C-alpha cells in the first residue's frame, strides 16, 4: 500500500461516495429553490420599479419603495447563500458547476441593475438639506487603496490580523452608505459617479472579505493536517529500531490499526485539500501563491509520512524476523542441551543396555526435528538483518541501504541507494557517505543495514557443531552398547580394563587421519569461500573461468586425499585384525569413517558447485550475446526517425520495419534458451541452498539482468508492432489524400474560360453567365472534397507526427551507454510535404473560387451594360409612340371643347330629370318581375392542385431515377466485390490439412421442388400478363371517359320583368323619343351591345378575384335624350378601355398566381348581388362611329390572333399526344445518346467523373488490400511454421464438397441474362420518358397566354348627383382595391413563404433519404472492408479425420430461396395490380355518376372544366412514378439480398479463423487449468507438511511441558501459534515447493521401482451427422431412421465408430502396452503386434512421439489396413458458430497495460458511469456478470456478493438479467423471451432492443425455455420477435449510441465498442480500450 514511487500522485481517483452524492443532491435542491426565489423577487422588484417610475412621470407619490427594498434585501441574502453553495458544489465536483456559476452571476447582475434603478428612483426624493460637502472621491480612493492591498498571509497569524483589519475597514465603508446623499455633492452627475465608485468599492471589499475567509478556512485545514503528520513523523523518527526495541508487538498493533482504520480517511482529507487548492488556483484567487505553498506543503508532508510508514513497516518486519530467529535458536540450544544430558556418563550409569537403546530410539524423533529446525535456521540466517549494528558504532566499513525517498535542504535520498555508514551516534540522524565520497546526514529510520547478520550465522554454525557432536556421542554410545558382550547393568561407572601397550603404527595412522581431517577442512573452507563470494560484476565470465580452474585444483586435491584415505584403510586392516576391540582400533575406525563421510560430502558439494559454475558461465555468455543482439536492434530502432519526403517512402520504411521484425522474431529461440538457462541455474542454486544451506549471491543479479533483457526485447517487439501499425495507417491515409487532391486539382485546372469579349452579344453573355454559374456551383460542390482533403491531411500529419514522436520517445528511453544516436542531416519530411501540398491546394481552391466569383460579377456587369443599351433603344421607340399619342390627345381636347358647349343643354334637362328621378326612386323601392338572362361562357384553366401534383410527380420521378441509377451502380460494384470474394474463398487452399472429399449426390426431392416452383412462377407470370392487359384496357376506357364531354342538360328559364309605371304619359314620351333616334343609333347598336358586354365582363373580372361571380339582376330603365358630351365620354371610354386592357393583363398574371385561391372560392356558396344599371341611349356622332369601327377592327385582329394561337396550341397538343402515344422503339437509343452528347449536361459529366474517381479509388484500395492480404498470408505462414512446433491437436471436422448442377447453372445464367436485358430496356425507356418530359415542359413554356377580350361600348350621360354618388363609390372602390391589393401582396408573401418551407421540407426529406441511403452504403462498404482486411486464420498442424456427411447443397438451397423470393415478389405485384384495378373501377364509377348529373343554371355561369390533356399527363406521370417506385423497391430488395449474401460470405471467410482462435483459447484454458491444479497440489502438499511439522512441534511441547515452568509453557504456546501463522505466510516460498516436489518424485521413483503402475489413455471416435433442417447434430442411427442415410452407409459408419483406450503397465523391469477397443471389448498387445510384424518400431516411435494418432495406430495393431476415415469437418465449425461470444467483459488500460473489471474502471474514472451501466447491462443480458480473473459468468446477486458491481446498480441489472433468464407473464405464469415480453407489453421496447442488440452481437438471441442461442431468422419463425424487430436488429443505423469512447470521447453504439475492443491474451476476453493517462 505504501510502496510507491516518489512521483506517485497523492490524489485518489475514487468516485464520490453515497454520502457526498446525497449531500450534493440536497445542495442542488436548495440552490434551485433559492435561485427561483431570487428570480421571483427580482421580477417583482422590477415591476414595482416600473410602476413607481410611471408615478414619478405623472407627478404622483411613490408607493412601493418599502416593498421594493424588502424584495431586494431578501434577494441579496439569498445571493450570498447561492455564492457559498456554488463553492461547495464545485468542491463536490458537480458536473454542471460551470453552468450554475453562470446562472448565479446573471442573477447577481440583474440584482445590481435593480439596485441602481432603486437608488436612482427613490434616493433623490430625500429632502434637500444644507449638508457639509465631502470630497467623496478622495475618501473613496483612499479606501479603495486600503481595500485593494494584495496582502494574504503568508502565515495564519498574519491572516488573522488581515481579517480583523479588513472587518473594521468594511464597517467603515458600509457606514458611508448612510452619509452618501445628493446633498453632499455639488451636482447630480457627481452624485451618480460617486455612487458608482462607492458600489465598486463595496463590491471589492466584499470580495476581499470572501477571499480572506476562504483562505483562512483552507490554511486552517492544512495546518491541522500538517500538525498531525508531523507528530506521527516524530514518533517514527524517535523510535529505537535496533534489537533493543521495547514492545515491538504494541507498535505493530498500533500501526496495523492506523493502516486499516485511519489511513484512507487522512488520504481522502489530503486529496480534498489538494482539490480545494487546485480549485482556488483555477478561480484565480488573489492569494494563489499562498494557496499553492500550503498545497505543496501538505503534499510534501504527506509524501514524507508515507515514506516513513514504508520504513516503519520494513523495520517491524525485520525486528519480528530477528526475534523469531533468536527464539528458535534458544529453543534449539535448550533441546540440544537436554538431549546431550541424556548421553552423559552420569545419566548412563545405572541403566541397562536395553534401557539405553530404548532411550536412544525415543530421542530419534526430537533429534530429527532439531535437524529440520537447524536446516531452516541455516536458510534464514542469510536473511536476518543485523539489528545490533544499529546501536553500536561502526568499527569497519558498513553498507546501508535506503528504504524510502527523502529530501532535505542540502541533499536528496532515493530509495534503494547504497551508502557507507560513518556515524550512528545520533539515532535521529545518521551520517553516511555516498559513492562519490560526499558525507550527508539523513534520519536513521530511512536506512537498513542489509543482511546477513554475522552473529546469526555464527550462532547457527555453533548449534550445527553442537548437533554434530551430539550425533557423534550418540553413535559412539550405540556402537559401544552393540559391541558390549556382557549385559551387566550400568549401575556404576565402568572401570576401564588395563590397556595394552599402544602400537606405534596406530599412532602414525592416527596422526595421518588427523592431518587428513585438517586438509579436508581446508578444502571445505576453500570451496565455501568460492560459493559464498559474489562474482565480479564488470567481467563475471572471466571470474567464473578462473574459479573453475581453481575448482579443478580442489578436485585434484580431493582425489589425492581419497588415495591417502584408501592407503590408510589398507594399513589399518592388519591392526584391526589383531586388536579389534581395543580403544585404539575403535578410535581409528571412527576417525576413518568421519573422514570418509566428510570426503564424500565434499565431493558431492564440489560436483554440485562445478555444475552450478558451468551453468552460470553458460548463462553469462548467453546474456552477453543476447545483450549485443538486443542492443543492435535498439540501435536500428533509434536510427529511425521521421519519414522523409521521397517516393514510396512509407512502403520502403514498412519493408524495413517488417524485415527487422523478422530478425527479432528469429532471435526468439535465443531468448527462450536464455530463460531455460536461468531456470537450470536456479534449480542448481536451490539444490545448494536446500542440501548444504549455501546461498548463491549472484542469482538475484543474474535474474534481474535476464528480466531486464527480456523487457528490452519486449519493448523492441512492441515498438516494431506499433510502428508497423502507424505506417500502414499512414499509407492508407496518404493514398486517400493523394486521390482526393488529384481529383480536386484536376477539376481546378480544367475549368472553362468564360471571359467576356467585346464582340459578344446578349445571348452569348447569357450563355457564359450560365456556364460560369455552373462552374461556381461545381466549385462550391467541391467544397466537401476540399474539407475532406484538409481532414485527411490533418489525420495523415497526426499519424506521421505520432510516428516521429514514438521514435523520439523510444530514443529517450534507451540508455546512452547502450545506444548512441548519430546526428542526422535535416531533410524534408513527408508530414511537411503533405502540409505544403494541402496549403497549396487550399490556396489554389480559394484563388479559383475568388476568380470565379469575380468573373461572374464581371459577366453580370457586362450583361447589365448590354441590357441598358437595349433598353435605351426601346425607350426611344416608346417616346415616338408617346408623341403620336400626344397628337391624338390634342385632337381629343378640341372635341372636349365642343362637349362643353353641350353642358348647358344638359342643365336644361336636369329639371326634367328631377321629377323622373323621384319616380325612379319610387320604382326602385319596389321590386318588379325579374328577368334572368343566362349567359354561359366556357373557359378552360389548369387546376393548380393538379399542376402542383404533376410537378411533384415529375420531381419524384427524376429523383427516383437518379436514386435507382446510383443504387444500381452500387449494386454492380458490390456484385463484383462479392464475386471476387467468392472466387478468393474458393481459390484459398488450406495448408497442412489432409482432407478426404466425399461427393454429394443431388437430392431428387429438391429437383422436383425446383420444377414445381418454376411451373408456379410461369403460371404467375401468365396471370400477371393477363392482369396487365386488363389494367391497360381499363386505363384506355378511363381516358376515353375523361375525354368525353359532360352531358350537361341545360334548362333556360325565362322570366318576364313587368314594370309598373304610375305615369303613362311619361312612358309614352319616352317611347316616342326612342323612335325618333332609332334611325341614327341603328348603326351603333351592335357596338353598344359589344361595349356593354365588355364592360360587364370587365366588372365581372374585377369581382372575380375577391369573390365568385355574383348573380346579377339587370333592371333597365331607358330614357332617350340627346347626348351633349358624347365625344368627351367616348374618349374617356377609350382611355378606360386601354386601362381595362392593362388591368386584364395584370389580372391574368394574378390569376396564374392565385389558382389555389380559386379552388377555395369555388367551394364557397355564391351570393346574390343586386346591381342596378341605367342604360341611357344617345345618338352616335360620326367621329365616334369611326372610332368604334377602328376599335372593332382591332378586336377582330385580336380574335384572329387568338384563333391562330389556339390552332398552334392544338397542333402542338396533337403532336405531343402522338409522341406520347407512340410506343418506344429501340432505335431511339441512338437519338437519346446524340441529344445527351449535344446537351453536355454538366451534372452528368460531374457524376460520371465522381463515379470514375470513386471506382479508381476503390480499385486502388482493393489492390492495396490484396497486397496486404498476400503479405499477411506470408506472415501467417511464417508464424505457422514457428507455432506448429508447439502443439499438435486432433480435431474432427466435416468436409463436404458441393457439386454444381449444370442445369441449374444454365438456368441461373439465363435468368441473369434476362434480368440484364430487362434492366437495359427499363433504363432506355426511363431515359426516353425523361426526354419526353423535358420536351413537354418546354412546349408548355412556349405556349402563348390565352386572352379573352370582351368589349362593350355604352354611351352614358351622367347626372350630377349620380356623378357625386359615382365619385363616392369610386373612392370607396379605390380603397377596397387598395385593401385587396395589400391582402393579395400578403397572400403572395405567405404563399412564397409556404413554398419555401415546402421546398425546405422536401429538400430535408430528400436529404434525410440521401443520408440514410449513404449510411447504408457506408455500412456495406465498411463490412466489405472488414472482410477484406480481416486477418487470415492462424493455421496449425491439424490431423483431420473426415466422415461422410449428407446434407443439402447450399447453392441449390440459395437458388430455391431466390425462386421463392421471386414468387413472393410476383404475388405482391399481382396484389398491387388488383388494388390498382379496383381503384380505377371506382374512378370510372365516379366519373359515370358525375356525367349524368343534371344542372340548372341561372344567370351568368362560368363553367370551369379540367384540362383533359393535363389530366392524362398527370395519370401517365402517376403511373410512371408508381413504376419507378416499384423498381426502386425491387432494387432495395435486391440490395438486401446482396447484403445477406455478403454476410454469408463473411461468415464463411471468418469460420476458420474463429475455429483456430477458439482452439488456441481452449488450449490456453486447459493449460491454465493444469497450472492451477499443479499449484493446488503443491499448496496441499505444503499444507500437509506444515501440519505435520506443527503437529510434531505441538507434541514436543506437550512432552516437555512437565519439565518447564508455567511461564515458559505459556510463552512456548504463544510462540507456537505465531509460528503457525508464519508458516501459513511462507507457503508461497520456492524452496519448500521444490523440496516437496523432489520428495514426491523420490517417492514415486521408489514406488515405480517396487510396484507396477497402470496408465490409461483413451480416445474415442464418434461420428455425428448434421441435420440439414435444424442444424443440430445427430447420431448415424437417428440419421438412418429419418431417411438421411441408407442401410449400407449406416452400417459402414457404425463400424467406423470406435473408442480406443491405451493401457500402460509399468513394471520394475518392463513396460507393457495394450490397446483396447472399449466398444467391442477386444484387447491388442503392441508387443505381439511387433512380433507378428503388424507394426514396426518406427511406427511405434511415431505413436509415442505423438506424430501418429491413437486411432490410426490402433488400426495397425488390430491388423486392419488404414482406410479413409470420415470425420465431421463442419461439425466443430457449426458448433463453433453456434457458440456464443463474450460481451465486453472489462476495460483495458493502454497506459498501464493492465485489465480491470467494469466496476474498477468506473471507480478509477477510466469510463463514465453511463458507459459502465450499459456494459454491465449487456453482460447481464447475455448470461451474467463476467469475472475477468477466471472468465466465469455470475448472476447479478452473486456478482454483487463478489464485489463485481455496486449495490446502486442492482435493480437495473436485474431487469437486464431478465432478458437472459426470461420474463414471467403475470397472467399465464409462462416464461417469455424478451421479444415476446415486448409484444405483450411487459417490458419497454427501448430497453428490450438494447438487450437484444447485445445478444444478437454476441451470438444470437436467447430463448429462456431452451439452451443455447437462437438465430434471428429462427427467432422470427418461432415468434420470439417480429419482422420489425428483426430489421431494427439487422440495421446498424438503428443502434443507439449510448456509449462514450474513453479515448476519443465520441458517442458510439455497442457494435462499434465491440469492434474497438482488444482481446486479453491471458483470459481471451474482449476488453474496452481506455487510458488512465489523462485521468
């Protein structure tokens, strides 16, 4: 916990706990409430201020001052609370703290504004008093200086003084508020300025007070924490850590209590202080330097405290180990003393020989325990720290090692450094000397004197000698007892017999033996010195060679001593034969035996050391060799740098990296050999340590060097892989960049030149203008390409810069002594070249765009000048016409003078008219009999709705045609890619795989079914043709009915108008007057009728716009008088006629724009308007008659022109109808091509260019991918050649060969040709239709406007009163006309706005569709890219046994499915045609009903009929639209089928790779299980040994309890318990496990030598048949019963099934191998087969080496010939496909190269909470929460118990788990799948789709009632889901992007997250990539 580096951060990235979450929620709720209250108060205060401001304007009293002051005061208090709460929210790390701060700041600003308004409004109301003037500016400036003092701290005492001083100052500033008023200043402006200055001063004072208070709180918390840490540091520094430490157990207890209970709390407090300090610094606190100093002080003190805790823990461990060792030594010494007392002469006296023998035998077990304890102490003696040296002054050079990092003002100490101790008199500070000779002082607790302890080693040596002496005395006593003849009791001391005179030869031999013993001791010392002394680190190999030479001398000395011992033994034999029982003989024998034993031990030690030295020498040489190799690799990598700007630089660098990678891979064996040498050396050192208690001092150094070398080697491999990846990515992006930039450059270089020349006319300028506009559109359209160039350039530069940074970073990592970097010349890099190219292209694009815009402006300017010239010519012509009109006007003036003369006559008649008028009014008040005149005018107009629908249909047809052509091109591209992939898959030949292919016969049942399907398709086609004929007949009938005129029965109702006149004389006079002027007006009657009709038509047209045509009742009152002003009125009428003509033109224009309004008006009911027209007939003058004749000629000319136009229109219509009715011909194709070529449509040219570029880029990408595929295959073959040596597995697979049916292939080719021909015809027809549509549109545009001119001349003589009324009505009419025009303008604006909105909506819909189609296309392309770039499967040496498997041909199944699809399509077409027929029949009925309607029309009727031609065109376009829509649907279905086919190809392609990956995964899993079992076995054996030892110690304590006192007994009991705990802690040590393994091996060898051992190995061959319907495996018997196999094939397969078992019997002198067929029970002896010649020794050796399978070898032993076996090849493949995949199981930290589970990643902030929740839900929905440590899935509750999830996530994960376990229906109690639960409404669809998405992506959906996963098609058929859910699951665009990529921070869906996962090499689980670098 405390062992961290000096650069380890203090902050803990743990999540906010539950308490903080609840506090944060309460805080936010309180802030929300306060903010709402403040907002309400501010709004209310603003309202009151506005009211009082109005009162002030009106000189009223101000009524709301108090209420406003209260509101603002309350708001101020709440704002203070909000600022404080805002700081707390930042401390608690609220995610929206920034938004909250902005909102509070805005509220504060509004409050300040209201306060200023309050002061301005209310404070001037105070009474003006004569108050003393104060220089407020000077006073406030002084206070501003005092308040702006930047003094904060730096100590806490200073800060307290500053807070007190500022509080006084703040009170003074607040007191100024009462004194500051307008009377104390000279003017109102000065008062306003002073108030503003005072407000700023008050705000500054408040902020300074806030800053001081926050700083005080922070410094107080820091001081508390620092004081605590310093107190704890002093305790540790003052503690005595030597062997005289008092009560170390209590210190240990206090330390453990602190570590378990208080450490995390203090660590969180320190982190909180760090966060608070960072926040204050980020907020730009004025005391940022003081805060930073306090923060650094806390961090440094905490780091010191942690370092001292590390030292304390180390010292406590050393003291406990030291105490334990001393206690064991005391125990052993006491035990040896006790055992030695039993063999003393005093204890032996008085005992019989039997008692002595029994006593010796009973003491054997304690003696063995003492030997084991001594051996254990010998091992531990080298690890005991010399604690005594800590309290004694150093008498010689003593090395000390630093335990932690420490920093003082004068020096710095790093952990692990070595120093020489100079003085330790001061326990607190030791004086040490560094390697460079400088003396420094550091705390003594930071140092440890490294082991060994000389006293501990000496003591264990003394105890060893004491034990050896005890063993010798026991052996001598036993020998003495055995040689003693008599059995006299030993009750008294033995009396020595009188000795004979000693032989001088015996004395010489004794001296020689003593000398030999001394020589052996010297040899032993020399050998031990060699073993114990470490090697020279500068040149260990040479040192080892010298030691081996010295060891040879030692070996020769041992051999010489062996010869001396043999010679002494020969000389001793005569002496022993003479005096066998003498004391001299027994002494010589004992000395000789000791010398022999010692010499044998030395020989074994010498031999073992020699082996160890040789192994060490081999390791050192291998280390030197590999160091040179790795250094060479590092040197090559260090020489690599930025990629230069050269052709093919990326490819060249990639080849260099790949070559270097192969060289590095070639040195893998050497690295493996290095590891093996290290393991061998470790074993020899372990033997030395266990057998002779000698520790090898160099093993740790060598192990560290090997690990360092392996680490460097791994870094080299990682660097090569990373650089290769970056180069590949850079290569791809560079190619894309070059393609796009070349395309863009080509466009910019080949733009047309549209410059205007002076000779160009208006048409040429117009053409150039249109061309330039298209150029600008092209340039703007290429803006996306330009953006793509910039993006690709940035991506490429980032990759290249990353490559360069990676190279530089690796150079910095390398050691200068290892790698020297040569200075490179500065060359241009590829990144700079790309940046320059991007810059140039951007510049060219910008310049081209600017030039194009400028050229367009010039063209527009030139066009304007030319247009002005043309307009000037037109103006001159108009002036000439105006002059002519002026001359005519002068003539009319003369006529007006004559009319004035007639005015007098008219006045005379006014009196007469007065009487007539009175009678007229009386007649007017009465209603006479109405006479209705019926006039029917037939007008044709185009229905605006139909016209709009026709335009929409044309646009849709055009869009569908474009979409269809685009989709067709994409389908063709996909077909080519699929074909290439199929050919690639077919041509891919597996390597190192032996397959036996069985041909599959055609299934006759499928042939019959195919024939039936063909017949049904033909039948449906015939029916379809019949339906189409019926449809065409109905359409022609419909057209005939539409063209037929309506049979309208007209009834003319005539009503007589009866005029009742009271004065018959007046009527008589009027009639007489009419008869008098009838002769003169006879010639102009026709003109009058025409003029009146024209006038009525004009009036009706004027009324036509706002309303419908009214019902006009005409009452004629005729009065015949002379017309004195006839000429003037005639001229006025002429002018009005011209005006009416102009109005008619404008109205016709408006009528075209207001067609939709007409439809609405038609739906309104007509209203009757009664208008009275008085026709007064006058005599026509000759001049007027001549003018009327002229007008009549003009009318005839106009009518003649209209008739000509109508004839032209009819001719064009007939031509158009003929062209439209004409059937398309094949010859039109060439014409269409010529037209297209002449038009040179830029859109088509650009589209062709874009598609060509796209094809080129795709082809180039495909070539690159093909090259990468070839390269990866080569790499795969190389890896396979290396990996094939590791392991060989037996895998049974099904191999099925499908034979293509020639007939079916021919049928498919014929159908494909038909489809291509039909597609070509459809395209031709569509092009013709498109051209005809364009031609029709042009003809429609060229059609002249229809004009209906109706003129009527009426001669009127106006009454003055009528003139007044007329003027009044005219003014009202003008006003109405103005209002109507305003409304029309508004209607036009609204209509234009609606059209814009509709266009925007249509464009958005089209854009959305386009985006959707492009998204689908990108998905398909990405899928193709994934298939193309998928890594080839890793092939291994696989021995395959194949078996016959009968199943249907998949191609035949595909063809059948395609035919079924065609049949379904035809059925849908039939249903669609039937619907159309029914719809047409209904239309016919409606038309028939409408034609029989009888109409009765009154008054003037305007009948509006639909244009039959337009209706026919509309129906034709509708049919075309439906056809295009159906064709598009067909193409979409075809695209869908192609996607399915692509998915099938992808699944086939990845089958082998998945299988191989799973096999490797299974192998690794089995290997891990094997290692786990071995570890468990070793742990169990160690536990057994420990239990035995503890039991022995416990028994020993029980036997000695009576001899010890009670205190000693209690002490021993506690020590025994502590020993048990220590033993459990030491279970993982290597030497114990090695000892146990060696003992087990010895015991096994002993058992093998004495007993027979039987080993059984069995391998079974089981044949399974794949059910073609369900895909499940079944036995041959089930296949035979269901009819898939015949009897002979079933019997053959049944005989092939076997279950072989190998029985190996191990005897002491022989090994017996027997093979047994468990199915038949037969046994076959291999020895017998060898004798009979059935097998050879070579075949037997192949079988033992694993090169021959047991089934093949068993057939040879049984005497059967090797037959071709059949193994189910596709069985494992299908099983593997059905096997579910794991979801995202954890998170991989790319920064630390480690894997963690989801909860740990969430707590460490590697991923956000939402992403963690979604990942856990996906795990729960696919089977359970995955534990990445063992790969086991747990339920949600078990996962919570194991700590894999948090308790807050329990409920949501339980809901997700129901997607796997099923949802219980509360009604029927059935268990439903998640799809069924959605359909029944028991689960929200949004959550269910997310769960099913995870299941679908990891192998299939889950049926809770069945095991395994379910295919999505089977799920639909079983009604687990519906078709809508299936489409949503299959389309990636529907996947919700709810996950956040921790690295890129972009939103992704679960499928993208799975694709970005990395497979953990240890567990094989997918891990989500994240980085802790920026956390």
